[in-house]
């Protein structure tokens, strides 16, 4: 796995960032209007789904982010021709899919986890697939056991060797009964992308039902697939002989929208987030209001603002959809450092998602991370041994500091902290933020932030 600095530099370079450092002078409210477009966590999977079609696919509202360019590279080395006829519009032509050398796959994948989702489509198209050692954000071990167990259930042969995993399907792929130990987003996508062309019916239980999953199912249905979403996280997929290309506009990035909302709250600002959708953010909006933020829902977006007055502490437990999403906690924690009282954030999805709090404490926050989580009330998913909790005591004034971004959402949280703090902060590894936040520097400029960025 690359070092964090290498990842940041590579991620930044993929979207044309010339510098990996930003200097922010905080204390100014962010005010203005910005746009969020297609979701990172859907667009990258939609691009992979194009591999399943016999004809070209058209994906719209593709965000200009580093992770999209990683998938573009991986698809190109597998023979997919990609053209960009307009801003955010991508045509993916899978007519000449071919296998790629594992060293090439490894080089293109870098620290992304996306290669795991190529398995089903490549096994269908080529009868083999290869996965290098996977990376991704350093927020947990992020094993792929659910993925491999599912692929084996379809009849794939999984061969682990020193440079990765090689998969074959000597007898083709057949529908299966699969129960996920945890409603994993990635493993659900794995099953969907494999079952749609497998022989027979697949029954998937304890599936993830995030909005991005529903949008992927909409894409597969457009391609000719038969996917039934039943109550209680059960999905039935009836395999078909062939699929055609799709035309689709990606769901908007609710994680980016929630992040800018958190920035408006912490900086006492007022941001209209064009493209934010209430139905994708219901749980976030409730918590946002409970902390003391206000929002107005419009047809074309949501206005998020600090209405004045004191912020209030809350207890948050991250969860699978429709619970409070794990990707929302890091950006919101900064506002909680300014709340009057003790807030608790119980992280139940990933085992190592509080590293970012170290830098916040260096800036004057009062956050204590408890290695043992909380005995939460009745939950959608069983308690897991690695859960953690952060106890945030506020309000404490924040002051500028030199910070190194640890991961994507932690990085955005550090941007918010620097914008909220008195004085100057120097943030490095900002390339990591470009992995999932489109044109974040231009958006900061639009919102009146005071900063220097050499890139
Ligand atoms: C997706 O990751 C998102 N990433 C994550 O967003 C998001 O946090 C996560 O779903 C949960 O909503 C993308 O879509 C690219 P999981 P994914 O499989 O699919 C464990 C961001 O910031 N697990 O639902 O990797 C796993 O370790 C990123 O945009 C296994 O144990 O998440 C974790 O504890 C971060 N074995 C939990 O399940 C497996 O085989 C949830 O993982 C698979 C997962």
C-alpha cells in the first residue's frame, strides 16, 4: 500500500492539483451558493456496471474527482473506450473488453478499493479476474471476506497468491442464496453486479439499501436486468442472458452536501447547496436541526445556515441506511466542538475513524476517544467488538495549526476546523480531499474563504 503522502500526491495530480498544501486564515463565515453533482459512491460503481453491457453506456453528472479517474484508468486497461462529449458526461464503450496484466491493474488501482467490484463483470466477460492488494481510506482493516464468499457462492474459484487474488469461473456463474453477515454496501454491489448475468435466481439477504445501491439497481434495470427489492433487506435477482448499455444521470452526492452543511454550521455561515436532496439526507437534517442548525428545502437544493444562538450537544450513533451515515460524522464533529455541552459520537461501521480528532485537539478542541463503544439501544445491526466512541466537550475556541490530512472525510473536517479557527492553519495531503470533493478549492473561493493555495 502506498504511503499517505504518495496517495495524496497521486490523488491531487489526477484532478490537476498543483500543490498539496493549503493555508487557511479562519474565523470568517462561509456564505454563498455551491453545487454538488454526481455521487462518488455511485458514479464509480456505475462506470463498472458499463462492463456488463453489450453496447455503450452514457453516464451524466460524473464528478471531476480523483476516484473517478482511477476507475477510468482501470476500465481503459481492460479495453473500454471512454469519451467525454460534454462536462460531466461520459460514454463508456465495452465492445472490446480484454484482460489486463495484474501489474497494470495494480499500478492503476493505487490505493483504491474499486478493483474488487470488477470481479463479477470480468468473470462474465472474460472468465477471469484479478484483484491486487486493496487500499482505500485508512479508516479500518476493510476486509473483503463477504465479497469473496459471495463470489464463491456463484461458483467462482478464488486463488490467493503473493501479488493478489486471481478468480476464474470454470463452470460459469450460477444464481445463489447469499446472507451477508453485515449489510455491507460493497458486498451488496458485488452480488448485484454478478447476479444480473448469472444463470438462475439469486436471493440476497441482509443487503445494504443505501440510496447509491438503489441508484445502481435503477441502472441495472435500465440495462435489462430483473432485480426485486423486497422488505427486510432481501433482494431477488433473476439472471438474464445479456444486458445493453444504459443512459443515466448519477444520484447527487449526499455526503458532499452534508459536509458543506457542516461547514456552514461550524463557521456560522449560510450556504445554498445546489443539488442537495432532502430524501437522501433525512436523518442528517434531523441531527443538523437538533444541534441548532437551520435549513430551507428548495426544488433545486437546500440552504443550510447557522441561525445564531448557541449550538446544542447531541448523541450520534453511526449506522447503515437509513441511520446516521458514518461518512457524515467527521465533518459534523467540528460544529460539535462549538456546542454548549457534551456530545457523543458512537462509530459502529469502521474501527478506526477517529484519527482526525488528534489534529482537532491540537487546535484546542476537547475530544476524548473511548476504545469501547456505547451499549446502544435496539440496533439495526448487531454490536461489533471494534466500535469506538468520541466524547466532545464544548464550546472550546479553536486556533490555527499545521495539520496533515489522514483520510477523505477527516480531511474535509480539517478544512472546516481551519475555517472555524482563529488564526492561520497549514493543511497538507489535501490531495486526499480531491478523491471525493469536486473542485473544493474553487468552492471555498466562491464561499468567501480566506486562504492561499499555490495550485
Ligand atoms: C462504502 O464503502 C463507501 N465507499 C464508504 O464511503 C461508506 O462509508 C461505506 O460504504 C458505508 O456506507 C464507497 O462506496 C466507495 P461496507 P464499503 O462494505 O463498500 C465491513 C467515503 O468516505 N466489511 O459497507 O467499503 C467493513 O470493514 C467512503 O466515501 C467486512 O468486514 O463499505 C466495514 O466495517 C468511506 N467484510 C463495514 O463492513 C467485507 O467483505 C462496512 O463496509 C466487506 C465489508
